[in-house]
């Protein structure tokens, strides 16, 4: 399927933008990044619960696949990679080894792959769902690129190695989109697994990041993200939310 692959390329490029911003020294704009993280969390959570999860329920064994996707991200991002968090890494003293950056890369590869799976699975179901999932994916790609690049640099890796790591993650998003229609397993259960991944990223990664900042502006971004989902869904043909 060419169309999902092209959307996955766009998502990957957005991820690369986050990495370039960090390596180019465009830092310190944590306020804007936090708003984006919160907004993306709300949008992703709405897409996962209201659009992706119903499709998983209709598939035999779908809910098990949702749980598997959720646990897979927990394993790779917060068990194998304890230093990982969304946002700019500024604690260089905590990054005692270049290997920490490599572990961050390893932790993000499955996440990136299933971003591509989610996009392709959405388009396999309908064009509208594909566009909604693509929007959800692209909203968290800049923070993902910023996170990985920050950890890579803070752990002593060179700019070239840092950009290479971000590029690898971007390519895995494309690989996920290309592999989905070619795989019986991913074509059948990709949407369910991706729902679990998306729920984890939104509820266990992004929303906790938004709760670190006092005041109403950042947490309010979560609700704005949900509202944006409803508005976009209403504008798409065949709206049923």
C-alpha cells in the first residue's frame, strides 16, 4: 500500500525534525514542547479509545493483542530503558555511558515500528481512521525525536551518531507501514496491538509528562487534544463519534 507508506515517511520526517532541533542547539523551549506533548496525549488517547479499541474488540483475541502491545512498550521503554522520558534530557550527570543512548534507541524501535503498523492498519480499515491515526502519530513524533536526541547527546554520543539514531527510529516507522499489509499477523492484529501501544504512549508516557508542570496551561492541553479529535472526526466523511 503506497498511501500508508507515504504517510509513514511524513511521520518519520517529523521525528527527524525533533532530532535536528536538538542537535542544532535549538533548546530551552520546553513550554511549547510541553503543550505539544499534552495536546498529543489527549488526541492519541481519544483516537485509541474511541476508534482503535472498538476495532480490536471486534477481532477474536483482539483485547489480548491490545494488552500485548501495552506491555511491550512498558518493557522496552521503562524496563530495559529506565532513563527514557518524553522531553528534553538536561541531566548530563545522570548519563554515565554512551550505552544509555543505545538503550534509548532500542526502546524506541518497537514503538516506532508500531506507529507505522498503526497508520497502515488504520488505512486498511478506512481512509478516515487512517488519517486520524496518522494525526495522532505525527503529534508525538517531534517530542520523540527531541527525547532520543537529547539522551544520545547527554550520554556522550556525537551529533552524527545522534542523528543516525533518530533516522533509524524514523525508518522503522516506514518499515512498520510497509510490513503490515504484507503480514497476515499484522494485517489481522496490527490495529489491536497498535491500540495498546497508543494507549500506553498517551496515558503512561505523555500525560504524566504534562502533570510535571504546575498550573492549568499544560494539563489543559490534554483536553484540547481530545476536543481537537472530536472536531476533526466530525469533519471527516462518515463521522460516527
